[in-house]
């Protein structure tokens, strides 16, 4: 399965393992809850989906790479205790609590969360001295005499043996104690995630044309050659920063992330052309609806790679504005809930304190996405600035934020219409328009934006291109996600 399907399986399993009867007993007892094992190549996103599930479900997270542990740190250190059996006293060897188990209790104490995920990575790479203890842990969820607290679900991960020389195959006895989820690299699934993470459009459009370069591992006479989804994500982040700082993005930089010389050189050449198209095509003029027959003629006659790059440049500008609108919507949605509490008579200081505690709780566990961090900080900033204001002034500030958001949404809607009208004019119903419509449909932010604010050009072309099912899907998503943000 792909990484998106694996995340769904992970989240569903956690929900099932957390389900209780009316007496508070788990429907599947902790002893019978098989640890999940996420098996997939390196860099595919196994750790990321664990964090995402913890954030989505609002539960705790403790994460360890088990290869960093010795038998002593995982199991605990031996100590001597005095015990009496019958009338005779004995010195008995026991173990201190495992660092891993104690970390779970630490998080429970710090956050107040009684349920969570204990995530152990690279479990099929443990040292030989730790292997027997790991087998016991996978069966009984204990290190030494100390057990994982009820409500904490064990999730493990590892790489297939062909990708890690330290990895070893589990025997049937071990596999029979695990809930195994096999994950394969899938560009389309990664792309949906990439749009929410502002992955650079040059990366996305390059891989759209060269899907074979998305994830590749090869042993050659000159050593290992590999490219992983993580490679592309990390490269994208550094390109964004280099561009913002005016630093050169060249083959030397790219080869530091893409450990395949042929792919690195090919992408470097592609990026150079992509960067040239950015200025040649005057993207902002196109999105402003300013007609230029020369630009239109060039776009119409351009080879496929150039048209794909132009599509990516247009889409990146529109999606960036869409994401800003949706992120503001999320801030507004969170604010309206908190301001209703203030209106009902709760002190603003108390509302701020409870929200800050919630934020810090999840921040310490490292489960918050970049968007979630930004949302919490924007909400707290608004509340703190208005902590001593009367409710009328607070509401006026809130209403001003909503008005600005609606104005931005209107401007973004115009850009969206102009992009699609340009694509239809120069490319007709060709592959480029199909790509634009499809990307708008599968994008988390764009699907919400279109469902909320509409787009005549999108609906017309979506209908023309016979993407009815996708259209219905985004409508359902939008209706489920959008809340009426008013303070009545």
C-alpha cells in the first residue's frame, strides 16, 4: 500500500485499540493488541505518518530509534534489593525501569494524556544482545518487569533487508506477534502530501515528468545510488530558503541531497530552465488577467517539459495564496470557539492560559505540524493583544480579520479563474489543463477553497474533463471541514 493508505490503516488501528465498552474496558485488551510494524524503504514517511496520526487523534507520542539503545538502556540497569522468603532474607537482582518505559510515564505526567503511541523505529536492526528483550517486548509489551501503560499503543517500523545491512529478517514466531503494514513508494500519494508542505513546484513538475526518479535504490560498482521521497522533500526546503536569501541553486547543492549523479544533474538542468521560465513568462501578469499575445503564442508552441514547468509556476502561485486563505480560516475557526467562551463570561486570561497549556503540551511531544504551530501562535497572539480589551473591541478586531480573509479569498479566486482561463485558451483541453484540474482537486487546501468559495472556470473544465467523482469528493470534504465562523 502507499503511504496515505498506511496512515489510514495506522489511524484506524489506534481507534480500534482505544475503543472501550460501557464499563471502560478495552474491546481488544492491551495484551491482545498486536504492535504495528510499518515496513518500507527509507525516507518514505513512516515516522511522519506516526506524528500525523498522534496530532489528528490528540494523543501522546514517545519516539525512539531502538538502534541507539543498548540492552542496559532499553531493559534497565541491574540493582540489588533485599527480600524475605519465609524467615530468610535474600539479596535479589532486579532491574531499574527502562528509559523507554519511563519516558512514557514522563509524557503522561507532563501532558495529562493517558493514551498515546510508543513508536520504536528500526526494530529489525537491534543488536544481538538486545534481540531477546525485543522479542519479549513485542509479545508482552514489557522491558524487564516494567510494562507499557494501558492506553499506549506500540507502533514499530523498519526497513527491508536490501536497504539496510544491519537489518535482519524476523522469524515466523515474531511476525505472528505483529500487525504488519507493508508500504511502497507511490508518487501520487506523496504529491498530495507535498502540496500541504509547500514542496517546491520545480520538484513536483520534474517528478511528474520523470516518475522513475521519485524513489530509486541501486548498488553499483561505484557504490550505492539512491533517491528517496525524503531526499526530494529536504531538497525542496533548502531550495525555498536559498531562493528567499538570493543564494544560487546549482548542481553542487542538489547533489548534496540527490545521491544519484545522473538524477542530480538532470534536475539541476531542469531547475535552471524552470528558473528562466519564471521571468520569461511573467507569471504575475498571467494571473492578473493581462493578455499578452506573444506569451500566449510561446506557451502554445512550447515543448511538453516547458509547458509542464509553466503549469507548475502558475499553480505554485495560486496554491500559495489558497493555502494562506485556508490557514487563516483555520485560525478564525479556532478563535471563534475561544471568543465564545470569553463572551459567555470566562476571563480572557483563563482562556489564554488553557490554550497555551494545550499548545505547549503538544509542542513538547513534537507532534504538531508546521501549520498547527502557526495556528496556535496566531491565535495566542490575537488573544494576548486583546487580553484587557472589552468584548466589543475584541469582536471588532476579529471581524476585521474575517474581512481581510474574505478580501484575500476574492483576490485568490480571481487568480484561480485567470490561471484556468489562460490554460484553456492556450492549451485547449490538453494534458496541461487536465493536470491543473487534477492537482486542484486532490490538493487538501485547494479542494477546501473551491468547495467554500467556488470557481466557475474549475467547475466548467472539471465537467468538460469528466472528473465528476473528484468534484463530488471535494464538495464533501469542504462541507465537512468548513464551519460557520460567526460570533452570534
